[in-house]
């Protein structure tokens, strides 16, 4: 299965991709996680990306395309994956199509998770991430059992710098102008499937399973 998760930041793409990966062993590829990791380890990519990520801006397409080609079709190329956070621009989507053609492979579906921007801003400012295993929590909808600690590995939870209010606003603007046009792009190719993202993570996950099964 080869899937893309599309939708604004904070809508729950990462949480759902994580659930898919736990249930089916599908590889969860989050370009945001890869970049944060690179930044934390001060790799060449991390140093180039840091300035964009910290401001809520998009990292240039050329850098992202090299990264995605290496991740999807380099060594250890996964047979089944779910892309979370890529593509984010029309040029990225077109380049991804070319990569799929070149490698004789096809996408199964693009899942669009949508929600109201006010709700998203609230959700994003309540998001916490495990420093150790990157598991995602939400103080409103999916809190950890022990405050500040990851249920899975006991790691420390933190708030991403770009989940603070000013940067959230910038990220939502960037989504509207640069990423939302992908909805039309994938609608045209017949791959787009809308998922109602209201309710608990389990309810949303069940809707996804129905869509993929049906
Ligand atoms: P995310 O965790 O998906 O919200 O991504 C966090 C940040 O990483 C974004 O605000 C961008 O700065 C950067 N980023 C992640 N994926 C991409 C992408 N496909 N294209 C450009 N920048 C990206």
C-alpha cells in the first residue's frame, strides 16, 4: 500500500499514519520528523533546513526532492509506505509522480484530512511530542497517562517550537497558499479520498479503514 496523507498541520496526519504503521507495518515517512532529526543532529540537511522550519516556512523543493527520492527509492526502499507531510507544493507532487513513473510504481490513494482552522490552532498548541520516540500526544484529545511522559517509552514530552501561536498562524497561511492546491491536483487524478477528521483518533482511524477497505 502506498498512501499520501494530505491536510493542514495539526489535523492528525501523523497520529493516523502512526496507527496505520502499527496495524499494517506500513512505513510511516514524516518529512517533518526527518528534518527535525537532521536539525537536532546538525547534519548538512539539518543546517540548511533549520532556518525555514523554525519560521514555519517550507524548505525549498530541490532539497525535499533529494530527500524523498533517497527515502523512497534509495537503499532499504520500503514496499509499503504512508507519506505524512510530503508533497506540500504542486512542483513536489509533479516530481513525485515522475519518481513513481521512473520506478514503475503507483500510489493507491491520497487521504485528505480536513478540519476547521480555529480547531486546528487549538489542537496544535496542545500538541506534545516524545523527545525519544516521536510519539504524538494532545493535551486535549489524547493526553499521556502521566503528565510530561511518553506512554510508550517513558521519554520526555516537549512542545515543538513551531507549535507556538505565531508560527502556527504562519504555517496555516503557508498551507492555504502552497499546499491546498494539491487537493484539486489529486482530485483530478481520481486518487483523493476525503476523511472526516472530527472525533477521537480511533473514530478517524475507523473511517480510514472503511475507506481503504471499501
Ligand atoms: P510537519 O511536521 O509536517 O508539520 O513539518 C514541519 C516543518 O518541516 C514544516 O513547517 C516545513 O518547514 C518543513 N517541511 C516538512 N515537510 C516539508 C515539505 N514536504 N516541503 C517543505 N518543507 C517541509
